[in-house]
C-alpha cells in the first residue's frame, strides 16, 4: 500500500485511526486463554470487528518477542491474517530497529520480505546508512522516531531542537518521500512546525488515550496541509474491557474517537 492509497482510505473511511496491537497475554479476556493461540485469536477478532473503522494496524513486536517462539508465531500469524483478509489496512511493525548497513539489510528483509509489513519504526540515531536499506523497497516505508510522547523526550530530543535536526536532515536523504515520522500527541505544540518541514510525509502520532494527548489540538496542528496523519491508540481500545463483551467495548471507543476526530 502506498501513501496515496492510505490517504484515500482515510478520506473514504473518515478516520485517522491506527489500531495498536500491544497484546499482552496477561491482559486479554480469560475466556480466550483456552484456545491454541489466545494472542492471535484476540488480534484476529479485534481486526475483524474494527477493520471498517480504522485505516492501519501497528503491531508492537516487544509484546511478541517477550514470549519467545510462541510470541513470534502469534506475530507472524497476525500479520499474515491481516494482509490476506484486510489488505486495505496499512501495517506497521513497531520494532524500532536500525543498525549498520548489512544488519539493517537483514532487518528490512525480515519485516518487508518475510512478513510483508508496509512499514517499520526506526531509531535514526545512527544516521542515513542505518535507514537507507529500508528505503530501497517499493511501497514500503520507514517511520523515524522524531519527537516521542514519553517524558524522556526531554532528555535528548527537545534540547537544542534535536528532533528538528533529525527531520530536516532526513528530508535530504535519497527516497525521503518514503519516510514517516513519529510525533507524540503529548508534544502537539510542535506539530505545526514539524508539518511545515515534512509537508507530504505521513506522521504517526501516538499519545492519545491512555497517555492523555489532546485530540482536537493534535488534529488541528497537523492537518492544515493534508490529511496525512495516523493517530495510534492501543491500550485504551484493546483493553477497554477484559470480559466477554471486549469487542463491543473496543468498538465503542473507536466510534467515539471517530466521531470526535473527523
């Protein structure tokens, strides 16, 4: 899926919502735990119920890697199911990778070729040669951490506007049109300045919901030029209830979000 198709889906579905599958086996409804793969079944049921009301799915790999081979199996089954049954959903591997060139080449093969994700989150600290391997693929995208939603962003990203250096320099790289940027909703005051630099790139915006970012301010400050944003929500949707009604509760959160945001 490319940026044009993603933006068209946002407009036609009237939503910016990206569903974050930060699936913790200790938090999913008890009645699912007797299945062969509770994590996959939980993910599948959420995506099936919500697919018409979201435009993207972000799978945080840490929640799967922490369970070893069983978790990795759940991850692969989840992405395979989404790509096969909901091809209109943009998929994000929230893996925060990037390393020297030959290592990044292997990461790119794993997530773009083996698992066929549309995009992957990357830490840009090692510079262009750690990212360029991900930018060689057609219709695949690299999402750079720019200004994150956590408190620790104050340690390195905000002093001396380092996040602006990351964005400005990366805009000069080859295939920079394939870059996306993570900008936390808790830092929405900076979104207008960031949008002035990025213009046509997509922004992935976490921090709405559990982290308390302001939805209206975030949208107002990031959509003046276009509608190329994805707003990720994870825990507030997938753990809206841990009972048998968890899908109804999740859908209510999504409906409330879409009503307020578009």
